[in-house]
């Protein structure tokens, strides 16, 4: 099984957290789209079907 680069995973988790905050504060369409993209990428990279699972797997990896 391939293991994702921890640097890439850390960057995605940081982006995900920042975008969640921005979405909660502003909630505009551009931030929502970026959050959706990062969430999807995180799920694919971690081999998860849902964002909470991807985040948990990423945390375990790091």
C-alpha cells in the first residue's frame, strides 16, 4: 500500500482547517468551492469515503 507524503497531508489538513474557518466566517461561494476541492483531495489521498474519516486517517499518519 502506498503511503502519502506527510508534508502533503499536513498541507492539506492546514488548508482544510483554514477553509472551514473562512467558510464559517464568510460563507461565500468561492470559499465553499475551495473547501469542497480540498476535502475531495484529502479523501482521495487518504483512501476515505468521508471527510471525517480522511481527517482521522491523516491525523493517524502524522
